[in-house]
C-alpha cells in the first residue's frame, strides 16, 4: 500500500475517534455541571476538559473566563481548534475523500453524510437547543462509521491502518481522561503507596467518568459493589475485556501492527508489544504504589512515540 493512502486511512480513523471522544468528554462534563455543586467545582470541571486536550492556552487567547457555554462552543464549533468536533469531522471526511478508492461505497457515504448532517444540525440550532442529544448524535455517527468499516471492508491493509488509528487515538484519550479526572476528583486518593478513604468523592462524579467511556454497566457487572476509584482505574487501565481500556486498545494496536509489519517496522512493533505486555502483566496495586499520574504520563509518552514510529515506518512522515 502507498504510504500516502495508509496515511489518509490512519488519520481518517483517528479524527473520527477524536470527534467521538470529544463528544463523550463534553457530554459527561455537561451532565455533571447540572448536579448540585459549587461554582468553583463546576469551573474546575471545564478547566480539566481543556487540560485533557492540551487546549488551555489556545482557549485563554480567545476567552477570558472558563464556563460551560464558551468551552462547549470552543470544543464543538471553533474551526481554529484542531481538536474541535467540527475540525475533526471535516478532517475525517477530507481524508476519506482522498482515498475513496480504498473504501467501500458504504464507508465513504457514511463519512460524507456525517459531515453534511452535522452542518444541517448546526444550521437548525440542534446544538444550542439540546447539547446532550447533539453529543449523542456525534457518538452514534462514530459507532456507525466503525460498524460500517468492519462490516463492509475487506480485511486487508486498509482496514488494519484504520484500526491502528482508531485504537491508538482511543488509548491516548482514555489515559488523558483518567489522568485529569482522577487528579481532580481523588486529590490525594492515589499516590504514596496506599489508598485512603475519601468521603468527599461523590458517587455521581465517579459514575460520570465511567459513563464517559460507556463503562458504568460494565463496572457493575464486573465488580458488583460500590464504585471505588481503584476499581475504576483497574477497569480502564488493565481489563482487556473492557473495550475502551488501555489494555484492550494496545491489544488491537499490536494485532494490527503485526498484520502490516514490514522489514523496517520491527522496532515500532517491539515497543508496542512491550507496552502491551506491561499492561497484560500489570497490577493495579503496583501502579498506585508508584503513582497514577506518573504511570499515565509515561504511558502517554510511549503512545506518542508509537505514533511517531508508525508515521516513520508506514505513513507520510510528520513535519519536524
């Protein structure tokens, strides 16, 4: 496969996954902001959302205050924000258009229709009228895109690069969400080798984190007890049967990297396999003993290195 074609497929999947992840984070923050809480805690939630996406600086250049409406508009409608939903859906559609010959008709029409429908909804005021329903629509279109891709495309290199893009992006986002949200909610809960009770932590905020990754029902099925932060961390980091966990994402990344491997990709595959093994044989008590923030920061660095390696080995090299 031509590196440019692989590049478009990889980034089409990443941008579609990023749009969904942004919608998930906005939705959970929006729903949480409706709960009884102080103004400071509400503002902290929106600041955390900007921090997850590394957009605090660019947001501050345009908006003097952090509150629900300007943050949501910045993350949904601002075309100068590369992580906004409008930017991601446009980029996904443009990458799909560039490689229409490598996609089935159903995959292309799904991408194109998502972009056209998105603009129609904005013109009709759907986002302003009901942000929650709008975010659900974005999530549904991403689910549809993934389902059509897996259900109609030949299981060849094109599909493998789409899957690599999807799960690398998902791993990055889940780690960012965990890092920022756990720090904000748990404070000292994780850290110096032990776990202590935190009476201030609200059940609804922990359940909101789980719902943002479609993990609330999964948690209840797996653990069958009250929501505890260390169990949430275990579910979203180490459980390979949890679809949005770091372990599940890295399993998919390694599997698909093996299927497209070439003579120059052995080092990238080795690093991906090493990261997967660390998750496969990791223990949550050991992770908490060394510090959750330090662990997730290192994970994000390693995922970033993988992205650079994949670009170097298979795609159009990223600009220095």
